[in-house]
C-alpha cells in the first residue's frame, strides 16, 4: 500500500493574488503589539450531525491575515529581539502514506482530497509554513506576553489558558476588527465582483418566479444558492427569501412559505466570493411583475429614504448621518399617511415612533463578514466618521405586521426593504450594486425583460 506512488510535489506555484496585501496587514498588526506573541487560529470543523460536518470556513481574521482557508490552520506572529515579528502559518501537511494516515485517518487525503504540502503553502501564501500538529505542545511551553484570538479553536486556547487574559485578548480582537474598516484595492475589487455575481443571482430568481409559485420560497433560495456556488464560495449569509407577510420578519430564513401572485417578494441575499468577501443586497419584487398602487406607494417611500441616505455618504460625514436622513424621510411618509395622528415629523423622530414600522438601523459595515468590523469600538464605528475605502450597506425598510391593528387593514402584511452596497470614495460614494434597478418602474421593466 505504501509503495509505487509518484512524487506530486509542486514547486511552480505563484503567490495568491492577495499575498502582498496580507503581508501588509500582518505588518500593521505587528506594529500594534511589539514584543508580544500573537496567535490567530482558523478554526476547526464543526459537527452538523453525528459524524458529518459543516463545510469549513476559516475565521475571518485568519483569512484576512493569510489568505489561507484550510481547517486547523494557525497564524503565529513570533516577536523578534530586533523588533517586529516573524510570521508563520501552521497548517496540516500532506497525509503520510508510510504510516497509513493517508487512508486510515478520518481526515486523510484519501477521504478529504489532496492538501498542499508545507512547501506549496509557503509558495502560495508568501510566508513560512510549518506542521500545526506539534503547535499546541509548543504553545504550552511558551513564555512571555501572548495574545490569542478566541472563539475559534479550543485546542489552541486550552494550550494558552494560563498565559493569556480575556482583557488582553479582547484588545487583539478589537484591533483586528478596526483594521478591516478601510478596504484595500484587492478587497474593493472582490466586493465589486460579489455585487456583480449577486445581481446575476437576482436575475436567476426573477426568471424562475413561476416555478417558485408552483413550489415555495425554497425554490428561490436554491436558485440563488446555485449562482453563489458557481461564481463564488457560498452565500455570505442565510438568504432571506420572504414572500407575502414573511417580508415583515426582518431575518426570515426558513424560506418554506408560498410564493403567490399579488404578493411582494423580499429577497435579501449575497454571493460570498472565493476569497470570502460578500455582497449584501435586498430587492423587494412584485411576484406578478407589477406593484399594486399601495405596494408602489410604500415601495417608493422606502426608495426615497434610501436615496436620501446614500446622498449623505461621503468622507467626513458622521456614520449615523445616513441612518438619520433615511429615518426622517420614512417618518415624513408615515405622518403624511395619517398613521401617527397629528404629530409633527420632528416630534415623531424625537419619540422614535417611526421605529414601530422601520424596525432596524439603516446599514452596517460590509466586507469579509456580512456585518463587518463588529468588534470595533463604538467611537470608531457608529459614532465615527466615514473615510474613503469604507464599504457599508444602506437599507431602509417599512414593515407592517399582519396583526398590526394600528394601521389600515390593506397595509398589513406588507414589508419592503431596499439595500445596496456603498463604497466611500475620495469625492463621495459609489454604489457597487448599481446594476440592479431600484426605482419601482425600473424594477417592473427589468422583471418584464427577464420574462417575469
């Protein structure tokens, strides 16, 4: 069994496209924590049921700093006496045929497929690579200041349990999150592609709405997933395929309801690229191809709010400004429709009464996580200032629950959200998802052109 195998080692591999960017990111991290050992794990397989596992996706920070996507990987930045750090990616090597690991181990290459060798990984990632298996024992013996990114690999955390503190590790997590606020050229290009692929996925859905009507929201979910797997790695988050009153549930991901003519379909979905950057786009579509007058009135109000929000996205603007602008427009419409009595718009906003129907914030940072930079400090995020290179969503909505007795009956069960991915540029902003129509009449014409 262990004889007669060809040597398949490759020495002709080129560095991955983002290798120069990951090196720069590691240098920035190194400068923030001089003299300290930094440990960033990729994570391990997670059990789905019994002896089956979810498809692996590495921790976002590990992927951001290395470009590697393999399970069990660990990036270690070892402090040097002369300053700076030496970075090493600890990864699984090739399976050993001589000791039978190749075919006997549950993670052997016979079962899981060929892995890159340590040398091949070093060529691809542009940094030294070593066998990860002895690493936990080595970390147990380590001395000096250490920080670890928690929540991804209990084996690595257990090896460092008496050497780290929650407070110091949280500082590492926060800094990594804040590093990702400003996207580099590679990230922006990947997000641009994610939006383009997502637009094609939305087109796919519109073309099969008749089949969805004959089955359920699951047909929509499956249709979009096909595009995500063909053009990218996966969906960036669980797709929201919410038809009819399900559109009033902010994160409807059961996707098991009917798709009926006359209803609205709220589709919130994003393709995650093979480099793990995701789009996050929402369109609300009339299943029959045309809005009813009431649906159009509500839709146009949300569109107007989104336009107002996007218009204030620019360098130097406060992060909250686009949310406040969108909320004001929605409040104006709610007041004009008589849903808030004789209160003024200013009073409604002061009391937050519009939130009964607007429900959520108007957006969030976007990147390698759909809700990117989530651990960033408040003063660096929601109370911060927009800068060129930031990417965020603008996604106002109006949701009238099916059992809301405070609105006329014809409003009940209507939910509308419009969401686009916006890049802050030097002079203003760029809508990365602009290829998908947003105006109600343009949505209808687009759907008609696709045969819906």
